[in-house]
C-alpha cells in the first residue's frame, strides 16, 4: 500500500494572492455610449478585456490622486479639486473662458477666496449661512458664495440655539481640528516641526 507523500518544499504553481486580490467583486455601472466605445477601443489596443480596462483606468486614477495628495497635502488637494469644479460651473454660467472674460475672471478669483474660507470654516466648525438656489437674479457677491459652496466645500450651517450648547460646539470644533491635524500629519507635505513652538505641539497632543 502506497502512502501519500507530504510536500515539504514550496508549492508549485501561481503564487498566493492577498485577501483583497483573490476575487473581483461585481460592479454595475452605466456609461454613455461614447465613453464605452472609447474604453472598448482602448481595451482592444492594450489586449485587455473591457472590464480589465475599466479596472486599470480606475487604479491609474487612484494612484494619480494619491501622488498629488502626497505632493500637495490633503487640504491643498481638496481646495484644488473644488476650484476645478467651481470653474466648470462659472464658465457654464457666463459662457466665457476665465482668461478671456473679465467678469468670469472676477467670479473665479472671488470663488477661489471663498473656497479657501469655506475650507477653513469647515475645519474650525465656524457656522454661517450661505446663499443657495438658482443663479438668476443673484448679485456677483452672492454668486461667488454659491459657486464656492457648489464646489463641494461648505461651512457648517447655523443650528437652532435650542439644539446645541456652547460645550457641544466646542467639542465639535476640537474634534474637527484634531481630525484635520491627523490627516495633515499622515497625508500632508508641509511639516512645521522647525517653526511650531514645542508648547503648542505638546498641548495639541
């Protein structure tokens, strides 16, 4: 009677995959015909299937995003993303390019300032109301605020005095600022070790 041999050396065949790489879960998406045709053409050129091409493009986009975050820091990356989105809205509203048209330029520069202020107020939990609704009938000052918020970065809206307390607001502020510091320390590119007083660093920890 033959006994089964026990393999003590390395297993032959394909190397094992990490848990997240073992299977591909299904993802259903709807694409415009032009996008699907472009992807199909790219897949044929690269020798990949359509689903492999979509996966490749997504991975490439995410790696580029990670690279930019590493270079700029999470806060500047978020502001730059918001600026790109806001400019799309502004140029569609005016029908002109910001380089060529003075009003479009003024709206864009004002919106950039508004986005930076919104980001800071969002982190510090500084509540304030911002205009909303259709663009028609709004002054340029109001439009700047709308475009800044439409970019995806908005200050927290005011709360009813009966629904919050100063202590709760202080706790929200403290937690938000700490979370921002944690992100900057992990995904920022502008260390302040040489300029920030030790007492401040110690108190923040």
